[in-house]
């Protein structure tokens, strides 16, 4: 269990400074206080006070998303949410959700029973039972990457996929690429649909034709690469944009396996910028999502809904991080 | 000049309570503190402390928008922004902007010169000189109803026009209306373009045909009604959706003048729900924008940008407020 001493050691400050930070003392700066609190949350520290007091509770419902290791996509999202919530005296409980739970329990009933003031849902697919119930929920709810119409209790949060995909396509086009493939995430998800539209529109805006044989779904897993990369390569792709960094890492491996050099023969671009992206060989050019900020903003949106401020959407800017897996197109036109 | 006594009187609390609220004392509730501060800002109270200290400053740049009277569209937006900014120790200066100023001063230079940490821009049109400069600004900037691509220093805020127009069209369609006219706001503005798209798409989603002779731009002024309502009426419109409540009030007057009863002969729907909407005869059904919350959320977004959180958009839910200017369609089909 994390102690004050552990936090002090990590931050390189005295134990009394950590104690002051945790107790909101007025003789240390706000920045330092915030850093102490953020680190305490990150390290899983829980004070006696927070365990005893009857804090208000928020839930993070997670489906189909890894979040427990720092390398996972969901890790920073959960952390950012908790860091902001903790500062405002909310406890946060993480609830892994299965389709069984969704079938057995009504969403609103479950929240009421567990005394959650609101919830943040991540990783849900369009066909999920609870997603349908959100059309009429009265519980403050923030959804990562999913949108519900006309219910003022529900807010969408996400990175602007359109802008992210558009930046990647324009970047590749400026490097001379024309046969650009897109290995999207899972079908049956709003974010994949948005990115598919964005890819086709961005290609057309660059005067390029999105080709059927250069588009497929990769289900967010590296293994998907072997099913689609061979077809992309034989269809003349000079670049592949991927639905996440895991797919991209699989694509790099598959290209190498087939004797194609990355980036000389084929450029590869990921999505997310998880820690993996800087350790692939070559390191991965990717569309960064600010995941910690997504979590923090999700909390801000949820807290707004709790206070009856009808936020409908919050989106964050993506950022194109250029590393070594992309370069000018070498193919003759 | 507003005194502590004035605030106490308005709120019905003691002078010492107001004083505690203004000074952040810990023995009154957060809710009461917030109410005191909000009221102080609304009544234009400025403490000696706030006048003396060198507060950080934010600007609200206003063009083409009335905000000085409580009846004006911009009043609550400016108030909400100031209420939230004041709580976080920002001073807010309101700067009316002309095209001359925009031509004479570069946007970034002006902010630096005036020592603004960031700015909230309301009422700007697409052709404005400063809007072009926002593509590359390095100053934290929040724009009401305008969007700038790919610049992480700029955030869009607005009410979801698509949802608002869609709710109005569906509502009228459910009342049996088919010949629905749309008297939009000013051309050359993002919000009018969005609403035009939303109107045409919503009509089609209801199986109705948007007709050219039933669509026009009303420039957000009541006087525009007389130029367009006669044509709408002679083309068989049974309902008119308007770009704001001012246009709608002009439409009601024009219909009456021509012997058409509202709502029996023709339903009229406004946009915004400014105070005027409940005083027209009949009172106006309208698509409400939560203007105080728009202002508050604009501050939250701007403060996020100041802290390098790359918020791209924040939208709020509209709400259809049903009053007496709309009813089931009486026309034979």
C-alpha cells in the first residue's frame, strides 16, 4: 500500500510537504498541492480520511478496453478522471462491465443502487444494451466516443477524429503518397464510423480516391494486420493509416515479414500515441490523443451534468506526432 | 456604484454574510459563497482589493451583438463568463470590436499589448480579418459559434444547432405541419450555415421537402419579416422557424398585419429564448440556448486553453420551449 513516504520519495520533496499537499495547507503553492494530489491518485494512495468519510461516488464503467497497465490505452484516461474527481472530493469506483451485467441490470437502477452520482462510460459499442437505455437516462453520464441525441443528462467526449485523420492524410499526400490504405478499428462503433467518413472525405479533399481494396477493419488488435496487409501491399499501397497503435505495430511487423521496409517501402501511421508508439522499430508516427486530458475533461463534463449544466459534447484536438515510420513516397507515379 | 449593502438587500441576507462570501470565509457554505459572488458580478460590484491588485486579465471581444441590457442576447453570455472568471481571480474587460480595429491591429499584437491572457470572441462573421488570423494565433481564444481547424490554441463553443433545429422540425411535423418555412439568421456565418444544413436534413429525415420559396435569411432583425413573410404565406407555409426570437417577433407581427392568426393559421418558432420570447403575443415557442451556461463554459474552455489543455469544441444542448405560438396544423392536406 502506498504511503506518504512513497509519494515524497517519488516527488523528491519532504514528507511534511506531501502531508501539507494532501491536507490542502495554505502555505504551499497551488501547483505543488496539485502535483502531490495527482501523484497520490496515480500511486493509489488513499488517506484515512477519504476511507472514512462518506464521499460522493462516481463510477467509471469500462468495457472492451485495457486500462490497468501504464501501457494500456485506458490507463491515462482513468487516471486523469480520478485526479480531477479526487480534487473535488469524489470517490471513483471502476466497474468492468460485461454484456451479462447489462442484460441483468438496468443502467439507472444499477447507479441508484450503488449510490453513484454519475458515471463515465468507456469502451462501449453501439449495440450495447446500456447504450440504448442512455437515450432516456436521468443519471448524469459522460460517454467516451459515443453520442446520444437530445438527452441533456448525457455528454459525449472524444478526440476530434475528423481532424486527426485529415492531418494524417494531408501529411502523407504532401509526402507524395497517393495509394493510402486505412486499417480502421472495430466496426459497429461510432468512432470507427467517424474515422471512416473522415478518411474518405480527407482523401477526396486531397484529390485522391479512397479505394475499396485499401480499406478494412482491424478490430484494434495487432493480429488483424496479417489478414489485411498482404492485400494492401499487392494493391500497391505506399502508406497505411491504422485505427490504433496496436494495429500499426502489427502492420510494421507484417510488412517486415514480407520484405517491405518501413518507412522506405511503406509508411505506417498509428492512432493514440500510447507508450508502445515510441518503442516500435522504427518508432511510430501517430495521431496523438491526449488521454489524461480526456479523462480530466470527462470529469469536468460529468460534474457539469451533475450541476444541471447541459453540456452536449466536449472534443479535444488530436496532434500528429511525426517519428520514423513515415517518409516521402518512393514509388514511381 | 453597487455596495455590499445593495447585494445583501438583493439576496435577503446580512451584510456580514455578503462580506464573508466576497472574502471566501470558510464558515458559510460553498453554495452561498457562489451566490454572493455571482450576484456581486451581476450587479457590477468591484471590491477595493480587485481594483488594486494586478489581476490577470481576459478580454471579451464583441462584434455585431447587443449585450448591455438584460433583454439582449449577449447579456447572459457576458455575465456567465464574468461570473466564472471572477471566481478564479481574472479581471474581464469587454472590448467592442469594429472592422477598423481589426484592420489596424493584429489580433495577437493587440492581446499582448493589452496584457490579456486570452480572449472570448462573440458575434464575429466569417469574413472578419481577425478570424483569419486565428488560424495561427498563439493566444488562448474561445470563439462563440465559429470553428478554426487544427489550431490547439482556439476552441469553439456553441449550442448544438443541429439538434435544436431538428427538435423544432420534428415537433412541427408531429403536429401535422408539412409546409415549414425557415427564416434563418445572417448569411456569411457558420451558425447560419449549420442551421441551414440542419433544417434541410431534418425536413428530409421527416420525409418532407425543404422548398426554396420557403427559405430565406433574416439577418437577426425583426424588420426582415416584412420582406419574406408575404412570400412564405402565399406559398402556403403553415409554420415558420426563425433564426432568433427577434425575427420571430417580427414574423408574428407581420402575420397578424396580413390577417393571419398565430398560431391558428400559422405556427411561429423562435431561437434563443431571450426575455422577449415570453412577452410576445402570443408567447413564443422557441429553441432555448442556455446563454449563462454558454458564458460559463466559455470561461472553463478558455482557462483550459491557458493551461494548455487542447479543448477543440464544447457544445451545449438546446431545449425546445413550447409556448403559445405553435399548434397543430389546421390546413387540409
